[in-house]
C-alpha cells in the first residue's frame, strides 16, 4: 500500500505542477537547494564548536519553522485521509502509508541535504562515534519536521475558509515576505557572533528546542558525556512516536473552521442608490470573506515589519512611511478584486447599467478600509520615530498612493483578471488562489509611479529651500487622486461594460481559457517564456535600483539619519552620493522602460494574431 500511495502522490504532482505553480515550485526548489548547501557551509565555519553548534541549532529551528508554516502558504497536502474514507483501510495502516508518502517530494530531499550538515559538524569534532550518531540524528530530525508539517497542515485545514485562519495565513505570509526582502540583515551580525558567540541565555533556549536535540547529542558524544548523548536522542525517539500517534488520531475531515458570519447585519446605510448598495455589499465582503480579511491584515503587518527592519541598525527613517507602504500593499493585494468574487460577475451582466455603480462602490469600500489605516500608521510612525522632518514626505506619499491605488484596483482587477475558485470553494493558502502575481506587481509599481507627482513636489520644494511649500505635496496628491479617480476609474467602467462576457467566460473556464482571451485578458498568460523572463528580470532590476538603492538612501540623506547597511550610495564620498542615487533612478527608469516595451510589444503581437484568426 505504501508504494501505491507514493506512486499516486508523484503522479498527481507530475500532472498538477503546471503553469505558474511549476514556476513557483522550480524557484522554491532552487532556493531550497541553496539554503541546504548554506546550512552545510555553516557547519564548516571556522569558529569555536559551541558557537557553530548554536548557529546550526538556530538554522535547524528555522528549517523546522518553515516546515510547520509551509502548509499555510502551499495549501493542503496532495493526499489527504478523506480521499480514502470509503475504502476499507484501517486507520493505523492509512496513517503509516500517508506518513511515508509525505517523504516523497522535493522538500524532503532538500531538507535531508540540509540536515546532513550534522554529519559535517560531527566530522569537525573528531572521532568515529559522533559521525555514527549524526546519521540517525539527521534522519530523526527529518522525521520530526515532516510530522510537524503534517500536524500543522491538519490545523490549517481545520481553519480553512475561516477568518481566524485568514488572519494566521496573512501574518505568516507577511513574515515570509519581510524575511525574503530584508533577510540580508542577518549577515550584518554574523561577524560579531563568530567572534563572541551568542549570549548564554539565547544559547540555552535554542539548544532546548527539539530541532536541536540531535546536534546536542552529537556534540556531547565528542566530549564523552554519555548522559547528554542518550537523553536527547531518546527524547527525539519518544517525541517522534507521540507525533505519529497524534497524526493517526487526527486523520479524517477537518472538524473546525465552519464558516460563521456575524457582526455586520446592523451596518448603517451610509449611501443610497446602486453605488450605495454595492458599497454596503463590499463592506460586508471585506469583513466576512477570509480572502479579503487576509488582504486587510497582510498589508499593515508587512508594512510595519518592513519599516522596523532598519531599527536593527539604529535607523527609524522608514517608520513614517508605514502608512504609504500599507496602501501600496493594500492595492497589490486587491489587484484581483473581481477574480476573488468568481462567477458572481453574472449578476452584474444581467442587470443593465450597473458597471459604474459596481466600480465606484468597490473603490469607496477599498478606500474606507485602507485610508484610515494608512493615515493612522503614518501619524504613529512619525510620532514614534520622531522623524518630523519627514512628515511632509510621508503625508504626500501616503495620500498619493491612496489616490493611485483606489483608481488602479478595479482597472487591474478587470484587465489582469486571474481566474480562481469561487468563494465557497476557496482556501486561505496563496497557492490555492488564482495566479495573481502579474496583477499584484502591476498594482505595486503603478501606485508608486502615479504617486511620483506628489512626492516630487515635496522634493522640489525641499531642494529649493522652501520648506513651507512642502505641504503642497498633499494638495498635489489630492488633485492627482481626483484625476485618477475620473480617468482610470472611468476606464475600468468602460472595461467592465465592454468586456464583461469575456471576463465571465474566463472565470468560468479557468486557466485553460486564459490564452484564448489573452488579447483582451492577461497578456502574461500568452507571452513566450523567454519574453516573460526578460520582462520580470527588467522589472526586478528596476525595483532593486529604485527602492533600496535610490528612494531609501535618498530619504536617509534628506533626514540626516544615515545607516549605510547595503546602500551603495552611502558608502561613497559625499560628493558622489546624490549623483549615484540619480544614476540608480535612471537605471530603474531604463529597466522599467524595457519591461513596459516588452509588455506592449507582446500585447500588439497577440492582438494582431487574434485579428488574423478572426479574419
């Protein structure tokens, strides 16, 4: 039976890992292999054995945490116990079979390579006994993390489609995004750790974690301390047995997560007419839908955590911009606003003259949630950091991004619609949603670009020495926001009116229909892979050059609160700092130009091809 389950899992993975999911899987596998070899490199660091043990214990804890949080991001396992509910298979036999099948996969192979670092660590300690013990210790560590992953997967499945699960998933996703974008700061303190080691308290805590017990046993065996050699290994065996027992007990369909809706029935009728009806419907949806709740939580959590990162270097320069970053992430997370509603679009199509009310109602609801949140975080960030010199910059950026975001959200949701499951079939894991990456990137960049006039107004006034005119940045943001509301919002209304049936077909037929409507829908879906790689590479280069190498060091220089970290301009002589920042802006502009030109060229090519077919 075990062999059948393994072959079944591999077959499902082979046939389901296609399109964007295949790209994400390949990227994750590559990053995992690099992380595994980095873990082995940690075991070979030239430092005191106790320091290396603490570093490895910390890295192993991160690996275990990744296995535990992975189901929240990747979704439910391929093989689940409920799939076999009608078959006469004993629970214990099914539990063992599913557990062994869980080891079949890329993540398990990569983790095994990472835990092989315990053998490298044992080899540097010297002696045969540590090396012999390191092998079963590594296997036990692997079994431990796989079991923890299966149990947490059951927990997330139980919370699926509930607002509590959405909040948990949002926080996990925000932490992962911050770690991916700011994890480089860890390397800033490695030198001091290698020289002085961790504090005794931190060392004791990290060694006490179950993920470190194998390392503790290997290190103790090299000193001839047999008590601390046997006890951790025995503890791993007992803990693994208990987790296997718990795993067999929780098999079956989730017993939690029943959708419960409360708290919005007495919503006041603050607006009248069709737009008011859509507005009230959207307010209730934002409060009830787990996927919308996930967007509401992820944006501020990501913004706050990202702005707290520079505090590790004594800089609070980003805290006033927490509100602006919240609005940017709110727009990016709402880029598939229509796709999240699934096939409910048919209700708008059968009702005449509802496109304008639908778009405007959605815009007002988005602004109702993200405007107060963004403004509050900007004010709190400025007050807490004491960076009052940056207030005009922060207020202009926040207002400008809000005006741009509220205009772009419905247009991108209609022009880059990503089909996904209907809300009643939805899950909280991002990998179970539609492929929203293209639209999210478009919203992320678009909101920042459209906010440039407001930010530039503050910059020009500051450069000319007219500090009293910096307040005009907010005024410019309001004016441009109203212009965006009229022009871009109007384009969204026309898009919904003209292309509504095609969008409904796209959502009904799913991803298979994306290429058929690519001329009027997602250009990214029909773009050749080589051109897509060029587009996204240029986009990534532009983001790196503009934000971490131009905007952030420029804000630091303007405020006088400088932390060099990895900002190139700040390592150069003062006379070359601003020219370097300007050069980075030019590089970003060129990179974004390449990305836009590739996109426009592909869109023209696809439209010509469709026109030829029609003729």
